[in-house]
C-alpha cells in the first residue's frame, strides 16, 4: 500500500481548474468523435498527442484518457439511432439499441447505454485503483497457450451471434477467417494474399472493414429504401426514434438488469486486463453469453435493455482495465494504450514496474482524473443526447447523406489516403449483399477481429510446446478454458434457440 | 537519467569512421531559392509513436533554426515500407523528406517479394537515434550470460526466445547456428507482446529494444547479452555478442530519407540543418526520455551502415533460398 499522503496529494493534483477543463474538453471531444461514424478514437488520440507536448504531464495524460473514455459513450449513439456503429465495439449495442429506437424509444436506449457504460467504466477504474497489482500478476499467467484456448472459448461462445441460419452464420465466420489471413503470416513472417499491394502487408485495415461493413452498408440499405420504400416503414423520417412517450430510465429499470450488467463489467475487466484482446471481443462475448444464458434468448435483438447493458458495460470496462498491464508492467494492452505509452515517454515518464514507486503522485493524480472524467462523461452524455436528438430530427436523407460523407472523409484521414477508402467501400458493398441475402455481418466482423490473435497464439503455442499436446497438462488454466468451451457449445450453442422456436 | 551533452555517440561500427566534429555542420549552407515552399516530413509510422515524436521535435527545431515551414504527416504500414514505396514517386526537389528506419531498406527488400525499392533507391541526409537490442531473461532464470543460456539450451535440447521483428528472428537463428544449438524464435505481436511472454515465464528469454530497461532496474529481469558492438549504460557488466565471439548484431537507426537525385547542394544543406537539430538541447532531452542519446551518423555514415547491413541480410536470404 502506497503512502497515504502520496495518494491524497495525487488526487488533489487532479482537481486544478486547468485539469478539470482539459478533462471536460477531452470527454466532449471523445463523445463527438466516437459518435461520428468514420472517425475513430485512435485517430483522435494520435492527433491529440502532439498537441499535449506543451502541457504538464498529468494534464496531458488526463486529457488523452478522457478522450478515450468519451469515445466509449459516443460510439453507441449512431449505433442506436441510425444502426450505423462508428466503432466495431458498439456493433453489439446496435443489436438491441436500434430496435428499441425503432419502437420510438431512442432516448431511452441512449440513456440505458450511457448509464451502463459509465457503470462499467467506473467499476473497472475502481478495480484498477484497488487491485491492479494482483490482477496484473494473474494476467501474466495468460501465456500463448492460455490465450489460444481463450480464443477457442470465444469462438464457441459467439455462436449465439450467427443469426437465424447456422450454415449461413458459419459461412460468414469462414469469410472472416479468410479476410483476416491477408497480411504477414505470423509463422513465417512473409506476406500472404497481398497480391502485390504493399498496403496489405499489415492486413486488411480493421477500421475500414468495420466502418464499411457495419455503418456504410447500413447507409446503403437506408438509401435504397428511399428509392423503394419498404411497406409499413417510412424510411424518410428518422425523427420517429423519439416518438413514443417517456424517454426516461428509472433506477428500478436499471437495477432489473443488475446481473447482466455486473457480469458484463467482470468480462470487460478481465478481457481488458489481458494484453492483446480488447473492447470488441469483450462486448460481443458479453452480449453472446447474456443472450445464450437467458431464459428467453429470442427477446434479444428486439430492443431488450439487457442487450444494451451486456454490450456497453463490457466494452467500457475495458478502458480502465486496459491500464492495469500498462501501469503495473509497462505493457500496453491495445493500440490506444500503446499511444498512451508514447505520451508518457514523451513527457519523461517511463511506464513499467517502477512507475508507482517513482511517480506515485502522478499515478494517483491520474486515478483522480479518471474518476472525474467518469462524472463528466455522465453529464456531457446527458446534454449530448439532446444534441444528437436534434441532429437525427433532420430529414433522413440529410442524416444518412451526411453520415456517408463523414464516413468517407473520416476514412480518408484515418487510413492515410485512398486505399483505406476503397477497402471501406468494397466492404460496404459486400456488407450490403450479405444483409440482403441473410448472412450475418456481425459473425463476420467478430471472426475477423478474433482470427489474428487466434492464429498468432496457435503458432506461438506450437513453437513453445514443440507441437507436443501433452504439454497442455502443465497449463491448468488452458485445460479449464477448453472444458469451458465444451460446456459453452453444449449449453450456449444455437440448439437452445431452436428448441424454443419449435415450442 | 544521464544526459550526455556529447553531440554524437553512434554505436555502430560505421560511427568510428565518422569522427568529424559537429562544428563543421553548425551552420548549414543552403543554395539560394531553397526551399521554394514547405518541406514535408513523412513519417513511416503512425502518429503518437516514438519515430513520430522524433520527427515532430526535429521539425520544430529546423523551423526555429532555419526559418523553414515543415508540416509533419504519417504514412504508416508494412514496417515503414509504405512510406519508402511512396517516396519512389516523389519529385527529387528536396521538399519531401521521409523519416523511417534503416531496417526497412536493409532487410525488407531481401526478406519479402514484391518490394519495389532497395537501399540504393534513396539518399540519406542523416540519422537521429540508435536502437540497441539486448537478450534478456527473468531475474531468477538459471542462466546469467549468453554462454550459460546456450548451455541451458543444449542441456534441454531447446530454448525459446520471444521476438518482435524479422531482423530479431534472424539474429536468434544466427546465434543458434554459431553455437549449433536449438534456439526457437517465438514471434510476438510487437515488442510488448514479446516482453509479456518472457515476464510470464512462457518463453526462456526475449530480445528487446528499450521496454526491458525498467524491468532490469526493478530487478525483474537480467540482460544476458547486448546485440550491438558496445556495452549499454543500463547493463554495463553484460558482454556484447562481439565480446562473446559471436559476430551477430541487431542494431537500427531512425533514418532520414530523400528520393534519389536531389541536387547535391540541397542534400548538403539538409544534412547540415538536420545535424544541427539533432544536436539541440531540446532533442537531447527527448532522447533522455527514451533512455538514450542522439545518434546522427551523417550522410556518409548512414550510407556506410546501411550498405554493410544490407549486404549481410542479402547474403543471409540468398543462403536461405538456396
């Protein structure tokens, strides 16, 4: 336990006026960037880092973390209101958020999303502040063999996302496998399926694929509905998402989903503490587990608040937990955390095992700033909702046209030119066809996100064990995860849904 | 943290040849009319990273010293290859300067098919920082030197080393060949992933550039061998590979790159201006944050380093493909 005076003076450092302003600015910026499909939080962070060179260290890092935190709130907005998730992790939120909005309860869906997101974020911050050291030690036990089995478990659990047809769902997953195999082969280090494009050596860019498949293809669907209106649905009027009466969420309504939200927070925190996974994995895992373990899985996808809770509490919990390996070991858990590492280093602070010892006051200042950012997130989110409600009250042609424009310009900047743009538009066309023919875009995205980690850890595991399966006996966590996979297939598999349909 | 106010401390062999004192470059001589507009710095890695920070800091210094305007942009991808390939199409007017790594020109053209450039496709007005690599293991590992690690591998039949780049995998394989033992490189997703595998005890050792330094200071890890020709300040008792009699090094520099054919007068001007910027106090301070000191080989020194390393890698890949 650190010296209590360091804890308090650190926390006090966070409460300077300048700091509060930068945290407010960061949270607001993050919510706006997250809400705009095509702009990514990573890009916002990367652009913001050089701007923080002149700030003092605590203000700079607090500002960057606030942007990251704001992004977890903002991403859900277009997912709920327009079904065009701006980030892959908010795609799971769209599954129930958008149907709820279509029922005229867009405000309610956004409030659920905001509250559960802040709940996940605050809880994982508290875990970070209190038990980061033992949790980091535990996360180190997750070596390549354990990660490989965890990925296998993830693939069995997400079976709940394959959509109505198991065969078509598996085909989507296979397509995700295929596209994820483009780029450097992790075993040989040589380029694979790049067809001479040097831009593809790092693989097909995830942002371009995610925004194309999830957001732009949905915009295509909507635009096609302007031309050929579907029966019983007036696509030209998006204002109806706020039509139906009371848009408030009571505490009782939030409390009703406490089990789902708590489980989601735990999943998000654990996934966040293990370097290399990330918020998309956490959101989908949590959503799928909640759906498949529910008594009424068919209610998910029809505007069930449990779906929003499962996705948002999990993907937001990753943000705080991601700092566990970063602050205790100096190991960044994902790209956003890696950007924070470079910000630390530029300000003369070396993240690593000596960080708490050498920079205790700074770290507790940072913890203070994170807690403040959560409060601001809640406040700015409340105001933001009215703002977003105004935006979507514009004619749908303007809203979707504007969203398409933002996707295109955003991708041009994010992917550094035309190449990412072409990939995004190609993904959008494929996504459009998949939607029309009943193939699950979600199953594709999840497979695409998980595959590189799966392949890399398989390769590492084979090298470490020399291909000897009996080595597994020395890895109890891995055995546990494999057993859990078998249970997941049996208990959470799509058969359950079939039975309930037959009834 | 030590800040050495020496201007140049190149670590590579090439540095010995480059003994010209700094003062020569202190005032860069530039031809009249140059630059005719803003000079674009194109960074081969993403915004917010180490190379990006170096480029932005030096751009600011050049703007102050020379009165130039230098916008910095990023063209990441393929380990710097995307930026290098894009330079091939740029006008040789000295208004586009790439900032990348020596590895991209010394290794990539031989390691991968379909690379349109070689090291001879560009000119190099200087370097900014040296990256040094060390073989490190957990502090409680039963070996403390390269020789003991090799003995361990021999007794066990094998030893695993987590790596983060092809250049490092090659270094592991060459050390294994030298001693005729079975060392297995385990490729990770970047240096952090490789370090994590080693810290968790999932591999027997790892090769790291800088992230392990604080682990050593904290007593979690120890450096078995240093893979450049001089010992490093954070592990002064650890022998280099050369001292151990293994002629395998893995070093790299942050590198400035010009399209081929820029007017020699402009090249001299840029070389001088960059040398002045890398010698500035502000840049030295940034380098101290990275646990290192500025390392500018100058144009001739950079070419010499690149030529030697490229020849080595070319020979290695030619032998592999036979």
